[in-house]
């Protein structure tokens, strides 16, 4: 707690997505947290077909945002793309921390195609699991290959940023959304957090304030847009534009009814696939931990603004979906771009979770500067 009180300005929380780059910085003033700086630059989805072009676009976006001098230092906490993160679950007979680490290093890693020499690996214990053979220790592994990590750090340094830690999307998401729960009692219940971004959907299940399940699903906004583009024979960005028109009642009325139906049908075909994958996460949780089905899902990410998607998931999953407000209770008065928007700002969940890691001096990421 004393370390937290000493920390006034967080490192910049940098969230690099397939269609935007977000930068956020928090400051503690008295007993309240203020958004000290925030900026976002949209990216063309097509540049990521070329890794080098995508890298250059990210560097350019970060450089442009830093030039505006919205941020009070150049320290940063970020996370690698979800496509680079490996998550695996396993069960061990031992609960002793030393024995757990020894067991993982001696045989488990090879089973998953991982190696301590080539990958950065972290793990957490998710809790007790009862099997016919006895009680097991459920372990969740998180891994990223070291070359990707080095290249990511190098990219940040090229912009003038100083990386102090590399986190993972699941932990950043959990840190942000767990804090934003409206009632203190909710923090001790079973909670489901789902972030639907541009390329991946992240599913987190927590119990008593600890992560007990984490998975990343490669079905998200990009797959919806690609399905629409394919059905209509149009470009990806044009499909994105059509979806944005559909959200606006005035623009939607001007669209041809046949076009509207094709867009909606295309969306539902992907949403059904996503709902099935999320249902499998619930089933795994119920069987593994013998827990009751959660009462609701806390929904974040840029796709949370898509009401058609929210409604469809509620119907498919049979559970209430609540769009979260990750910056709720933060002072936004100094950031015009946020105070002027009458939205939940749900797309800032990962960035805010990265900032909170820096303010809370939480260890355990994939990289921390010594």
C-alpha cells in the first residue's frame, strides 16, 4: 500500500490493436485517480497484411501522439498482440511452489512445444480441481517467444518510449474490469469478463478476486467485417463503414433493406460461432470447478458498442451481458475527447489495466525492467 501512495503518475498504458493505437496515463490526486493523458489513432486494417508496414504504422502513431505532449513521462507498459500469446491449462499433483516449477520445467513445457531457452513463461495456480484420482492443482501457463518480445521492446525504444514492463491482455483486462465492478460484494463472486477486440476475444473467469480461467479466441471484430466483405464482394474498410452506418438510426434508414439484411446475417453467422466458443468456456469452468453458472458477463472492447452483437450474445448464451465502464470513477475532466463522448469508453479496458499495473507496482508480467 505504501508503494501505491508514493506513485502519483502511472507509466503510459499502451494498447496496440489491429485497427487503433491507444495511449493512456493515470495520476493519483489525493484519494482519486485522474486521467492525466489520453490519445488514440486509428489504423487502416490493410497495413497489417504486411508485418513491416504494420510495425511502421504503429511507430508512426506512437511518435505522433508523443509529439502532442499529452503525457508526463515516456515510461510505458504494454502487451504483445494476442496472436503472440500462448495460454495452456494443465493439472499437477503437487501444490508446493518449488515442486510446481520443477515439474513444469522438467516435462510439461516440452508437451506444449515450449522451451525456457526460447520462451518467456509465467504461470498461476487457478485452484483445486477434484478428480477421481484425487485433488489436482489447476495451472494456467502464459508464454511468448523471446524473439517477439525482443522485437516488441526494440519497436517501443525506437519511438523514444522506455518499456518498464510487458504484460498480457488477460491480466490487464482483469485488473481493469475487476476494479470497475459496481458493488464491492461483486468482487468476491464468480465474474466473467469478455473483451471483444479487433482480432481476438479474451475470456476471463474469476472467483474471489483471482483468475481461475483464461482463454483467447480468434473470433472477433475482424472476422465479422471479413465475413461481410466476402458476402458483398467489397473491401474490408468498406465493411467496417457499413457496420458503423447500421449503428446510426439515420444512416441505417438510408441503406437498402437487402443490404441491411446481408450485413446482419453475416454478423450473426460469426456471432453464433463466438457464442459457442464462449459457452465452451462456461462448460469447462462448470465441470472443472463445479461452480454455478455466472449471472452475467462484463463485456468490454471496441465491439461492445455493437448492440446487435450484445443482444445476440445474450440470446445465444442465455445470460445477461453488461457493457462495462473501465474508466468509471476516474476524473476525466481534463480530457475533452473523453468528457464530450457519451459512451462507456469500454474500449479503454486494456490500456487502463496496464496503467493500474504501474500504479500498483504489481509484478508478474512477461517482462520487467530491472
